[in-house]
């Protein structure tokens, strides 16, 4: 009994004089520490027995160390000196995340939409049959594996399989085209009405196989599809999808106003009501209220847009859609942008400058302001000075205006569109020996591209080209102008580079300063950039211009950034008297913080498509100006 009692006393003494480590080796320094002088051996600190019967350590008298059991560490974690730093770090982390999220949302909200590829730089429009001949047959082509499919799917003529099936009334193809009964006796056709082809004479042609007349708005070899037939619309949508799946970046839909015609067959009204109806054979002699811009036409175009949107979901692969609205009134043209909640074309092609047969500051200004004032808010403008269906600039207006009109394109807000050859000043060909069935007047601006001064201007190695080469190709070609410091091509390249590198030109405000019978003067500026471009273009005879009368705080001298006369580049002009020759243009640089679009006097004379401001500190664009 005495031995048992001695063991119990010994165990009790050991429990009072040491710390329990629950089976782990404790730091020797802790084991050898003297008891707290303020403590009493007779009044030891109370402890609580653990589940295993052992007592928990006094966490006030030891420090945490590597290897300590988690049950003990949990007791330390509740102490203020450990809990508070942990909570502070936690809430700092939460706050940092919230700040980052808020900053990201704020930047997203205030950042303007990035310009897409079709907005950033110029578009280059070609006529494929005249651009480059790779197979030496005298016809330009699209080199690659897709050429055969392009010819198979895109050629819509009276040779197409659809038309052959329609004229023999095969299944669904029976109504793929516009067919109507007509009288045909002894080689003479009496059409259903007085509707005329764009190229003149009746738009109805008798087909002996079907024994009916079919409708064609253009040549008789181009029968019009019946777009009121749902099967036809599906066929066209499948063709669009085919090429989008191949990777094309978009479509330009020409002549969309001709997609539908009235279901009735009433005669169209004559311009001159006293004219003998039998002599009305020219397209311009009728109002075309029943054969153009019919109700439902925009619904079809919007259907095309929906297909584009489906293929635009891939990041970085926006599919552009343009429409041709040639000779439409400005209000009708603007409808091709779509409605507030219904997207249609990214833009209808602006060919109003191509319709000017004479130039003046006033006429050019009217074209510019007409588009800007009528364009729906937030939409994107575009400008072109030529195209396949109009006479080329040099033939229409003369060589003196080539450089200045290209300067106009690249300094107006929006997308500049260049018809192939305009960058070197190509002109129309002469109307002789054109072995084509199309209207001769539509071919004059489609002559082969003039690449160099070799045979056929480098367009083709064939013995004969589908259209003759222009007689000036020895001097007006790409290779020659590459070596000429004052060529149209050199200035075009400099203008393109300036447009690409200057936010002011591709995103900034347009502010009109003055126009008269000679000149158009305007500025390009952007909030956050202290540099302003002043563009001065002279469409009339030689003139003297005083810029200080237009801008009150203008310096006496300004530097020329670009000129249609390359010898002036980098020099300075006296802003109180700038002398300009006919067809001469200048881009001047003016440094100021007092931008015109903030001034009350200019508020109604300034325009911007997508408002943005630049922060030089953060090097970003934002919208909260």
C-alpha cells in the first residue's frame, strides 16, 4: 500500500511540475523554463481534462511551434493577437477583390466600343474580273480552290440550273423566278406592263420553252429571282452560310432595292405624262414606285444580318455587312442602317460624292453634312469617290482632283472606301471595240488594273484581255508610282498611314469651319489630345484663305503635316493668308487645349460618330468626357 501511495504522489508531483505534450516532443527550452515567479505551487492553474483523460496545456504559458497538434493550435487561434491580424487580412482581401471588380466594371462601362476592322482603315473595292488574271485567259479571277465554287454558286443567269428547271416547271423551282403570261406573235412581244429594265426597253422577255415572259430588272440574261418565294430566300441564306463557313469576313449586297417588285402589274407613272407611252424606253423616263424599295425588302436584308450575327459570335471574327443603295434619296438610304432595335447593314455605301459631275466647296460640303445630319445616332459613316457603276474620278472631274479627293476621304470621320485604281489615278477607257453584251457605259470604269508598263499593264499574260487596257498605262501604274516621290500612290500611302496612327482621324470630332464656291475647311480633334488637324481643300480656282478669321486664337504660323504638293510637307504657312491652287489640299497641325467642339459658336457645326476621350496618363479611351 505504501508503494502504491508513493507512485501516486510521484505522479501527482510530475503533473504539477511539467507540461503535457500529448505524445509529441516539446522544445527543450520550454521544458526547462522556470515556473512563473508570480504563480504558486500550492495554487496551480486549473486545467480541463481532455477526452483521452489528459489535461489540456495552459496556452497562456507556451508559444505555438511546428508540430503542435491542431487541437492545441485551435486554442491559440482564438487569442486576439492571432485573430485580429487574420480578420484584417481577410477583409482586406475581400475589399481588394471588390475594388478590382468595381474597377473592371467601371472601365467596361466608360470605355467606348473598340473599332472593328471595317472601321479602322480603308476598304479596297475591286472588280474581280479586272484585278488580276492568274490563269492567262484574259479574265481576272480569284486564285484558289474556291474559284470553281464561286463561279458555280455566284453566277445567277439564264444558264443557271435553277432557271433551267424553272422554265420547264420542275417542282419547287417552278416559281423561283417572276413569270407572267404575255402576248408573243411573229417575234413581237407585248409585255404585261410598261416596266423597264435599268439598261432600257422592256424588263419582260419571252421564253419559248415555258411560253411565258420572265422579269429582269437588268439584262435579259439576268432573270430576277422571286424573293417572295420562301424557298428562294432559304437558298440564298444557304449560299451566304456556305461562304461564311469558308471564312469570308462579310458581304456587300448590291442592288438590294431591286429585290422585290409589286405583286400587281400596274403600269409605272411616266415622268413626262404628255410623252407618247410607246416611246417610253429609257429607265429615267419612269417613276419606279412598283419595282424598287417595296414593303418587305428590308425584312429580307435584316434576315441576312441575322446570319452575319450568328457567325460573328466567334471572338475577333465580326462579319461585316454593307448594302448598295445607289440613287436612293438620303432618307431612304439611312433606312439601310436599320431601326433602333433592329440591326441591318453596318453601313449603306455612301456614293453621293461619285454622283458629282462638278466640284465646288459648297457641293462637297452639302454631301458631307447631308450624310452626317441624317445618319442615325451611333452609326458609322463611310465615303467613296468612285465605284464600278460610275465614271472614274479623273474622267469625270480631271487629274487635278485625284490627290485632294483622296485627302478628303482619309480626313473625314468614318471608313474611306477606295475603288481599285483610284490610288494611282486611273481613268475610264474609251468606248470602242467592247465585245460585251452589257451596257457599254457600265464597263468604262472596269478596265484592267494597271500594275506596271509591261504587256497588258501586268494584268494578264494572255494575248487578249476581256476589256482593253487604258492607253495611259505606261505612266499610270503601280510600279512607276512607287519610285516617284510626288506620285498619287505615295500620297495615298502617307494618308493611309496618318489615318491609322492618329486617334484624332479615326475617332475624333469633325468641326466645319467654312465653305464657299472654292474651299471646304474643317478640323479634326479629340478630347484629351492637345493636337488639332485643320484640313483645307480648294475645289475651285486659285484662292487666298485667311484662317485667323475662322479661329480666333490661331497662331500666326502652322506646320504642314501633309500636302497634295509634297514639296510643302513639313514647312509652315502664314495662317492669315494661305494661297491654294486649284485642286490643292493641306493638313495643318495646331496645338491647343481649347477645342472647337466645346465652344458655343461651333457647337452646331461639330459631329462625332462614337464619342470618346483620351487619357494620356492611363493611355486609354473613355466616354465620360
